[in-house]
């Protein structure tokens, strides 16, 4: 619609009007759109006030109700009924395809996301990576890209040598099966404690990792078993969150592919020796990128370089995203620089999507010693709290368990996505489960309320719009924004725009619901129920794009 406003305005002035000049006034009495005339004053040698008055006097268009000049702004009021009719017709016709586009042209975007570490707890950071990555994938898909979700498991590294030693010394098969992460973590912690007193443990750990890298069958079998058990436990979390992956190729997958890459680095004259280790120089301002330790062991960076090259070969991506916490920014700058130095032009399409911490009472939620926050428990608590609310408000609800899960999990996802990802977020279960304010449950309740109106109203006939009141108008303007929001989220890779949008639409709908009689005499009712139907379509799609379920009854 902004584009249309631009076209209209352009017919009446020789100055160049651009879309970003058009503002949307905060107050409805200042019009639906406004053009500030200050930028033209210098060139036109006239006061903005005068420019606005002259321009407003000229504007005439079938879509424009009136144009007014106020303090150097041209305020434009659209003809509501025609605008509303066209927005609603589009939504009702396109249904969940509303806002879809083919901007992406089918281009592949790999998304490195979630990527927890085997034998370690699934942290709050991994939760953020999972839900942010998932929403970005959905938004990209809506814009015609082909997302490939990669769970780059942390399943390789010297820590597995230590774990092997610890398990052989103190481990118990049954305990691992019953509670893999807890047990393996306890073994790992014990290893570190005992190694403080017993130096030789570290040597044993290194030797064990070496045997793993050399493919020693017994070591490999144990490692495989730890991996399978850990994955089973992670899978429970993914099931609750409703997230799936296209690939689980983790760090270990690249074990036998790194030699070739180190060789390539060598041939391209990029390796430098430093204290017996091999590094790549990445410029004066950055620490060098460590490729091989003096004992020959490879590193996190070595595996990421190898994985990036493999991903490009496999997927020919147009973009390669890494949804990983702020604290790894340096690593990704190094990664990109090394690939660039290797001559890979596509390295420029690598993009780190950083995010902040989850805090509790202002402090970092940590997984160090004793203080483990087990995500599964947090998710269950959220679901139970949601269930308690249902028992109180709507005890006869069908599928209570399923709805409670949708609300509890939705609340956590929403609170994560509603702020720009770069910010740290405060984790407050009670707050995120409230049905008022900017929460997931608030949007879900609004959606369920709209669904219940549709059930009561039954099928409605075609309608013509005679008049659009202020409450309806707010909804229409919001609905019209949806495709533009989808486009922006996909270019800015920022799900928070969609979360904020969902809240705005829910608010517009609720004030309409509270002030306007929906079920009334025929033509008006057909129109208003169809408006509710349009809201249902767009709210449901907004929630889906965030990775949140929308129960029809709550
Ligand atoms: N496993 C790592 C961690 O938990 C995250 C991996 C991120 N992805 C990557 N390609 N480096 O910190």
C-alpha cells in the first residue's frame, strides 16, 4: 500500500518521492500515511508548511478519501472500504499462502543451528539457537528459499578421550542408559577433579582421544554409544519443541576429511608455524587461527573450515548461516577470513547470526558444576504451569494435555523471539506465561477467541463493505502489513519483527472484539465475521512462522 501511496503522491509533484519517506502516523487522526515535506524545503525555497499545503490541495485519487496539511506534513486518509475489500479478498483467497513469495528463487540457505555437545547438557544457548534457527528457516521458506537445517553436533574433541578414561575407571552401563547426560557429565566432572591430584590422567585422556582418532574399535564403540544415548535425550527436547533437522552431520563426521584440508592450506602457502603448532595468519588485529596443535591434534576451527567447504560442495548454498551465541563471534570472523584466503569466493555468504544470553535474575544460567539447569525440566515446568491455568479457567477443555504443551512451549519460544536476538533475555516463566502483555499465550488466546467467534457464527455469505469503523480499520491496516513484514524478516533474518507483529495484530483484534458487535444483522455480520476469518488466517500463519502452535480452543 505504501508503494501505491508513493505512486499517487508522485503524480502531483516533481520532487522524487521514495517509499521510506512515507511515515505511518502513531495517531489515527493524523491520517493513515504521512509525507513530511521538510526534505524538500531547501531545494524548493519554500517553507515545509507551504509545500505541504500546496501538495495536499492537489491530491485527488480514487483510493484517497482526503489529504490534509498539518505542520509541514501531508496527511493522507485512504478510502477505507475499497482498501479493506481488497485486503480481505486477497487474504481469504490466498489463505495460508498470503505473504508467500519467491524472492528466494529456490536458493539453498544452510542453517547451522542447535548443535549441542554430546555427553553435555543441552544448554539455554542451544535452546536459543534451536528456536531462532527454526523460525529463520520457516521465514526463509515462506520467501521462496530452500532452508537446510543442520545440527552440527559437538561430538568430537579431546574431551571424549577424558570421558573414555573416566568411564573405564568409574562408569556403569546401566546408569548411562537410564540417564545418559547426567551420568556422563558427572564422570566428566569427576575426571577433572581427580586430574588435579593425578597428573597422569590427562596423559591417559590424550592417549584415549588419539586411539579414537585412529579408529580403535573399542574406543570407537564406546564413543558411538555415548553419542546414541545423548541423541536420544536431545531428541526428546526436539520433539517437545517441534523442531526437526535435515542433517545431523556433526564434528566427528569431518574427522577423516581434515587431512585433505590441512594439505590444501599447506599448498596455498597459508600455514605458519608457531610454537610447534600450525596456524593461519588472519590479519594484524585478530589472533591467528589455530589449525593443528603441536601434538598433531586438530581443532574446532579445523573442523569448521572442513565442514564449510563440504557444505558448499553438497548444497551450493546462496547463503550459509551459523546461529551461534555472541561469544563465538571471533571464531566466525576467523573462519570466514581463512576461507577467503583459500580463495573461496562464497566465503562472503557465510553469516554468523549471533544471540545474547538467557539470564535469570540478571545472572547467566550456567551449566558449570552442580548448577545445571536441565532444559527438559524447564520445559516440563512450563507445561505444568499452563495446565494449571487451564484447570482453573477451562476445566472441561478437550485435549487438555496437548493444549497445555502448546501454551507452555509457545510461551518459552515467544519470549525468546520477541526481542532482537542480540539482546540478553531474562528468563521468567511466570511472566512469559501470562495471558496479558506481549506473550505467546496472549497471542494464542486472541487466536482461540477469534476461532470461537467463527464457530458461533457458522458459514457466512459474500459481503460488501459500506463503512469501516476505526477498530476495523486498525485491523485492516495491520493485515495489509503482513507480506511486507515477512519480506523484512527474511532479509534481516530477524524473527522478532514477526513476534512483534503478531502482538500488534492480536491487540487490534482484541480492541475490535471488545468494542464492536460482531454477530449482528446480515450484511454487516458477513463482513465482520469475514474480517475475523482474515485475522485467524494471518495470526495462525504468524505463529507458525515463529514455530509456535495455535490451538483452536484454550
Ligand atoms: N557445539 C558448539 C557449542 O555448543 C556449537 C557449534 C556451532 N556451530 C559451528 N559450526 N561451530 O558451543
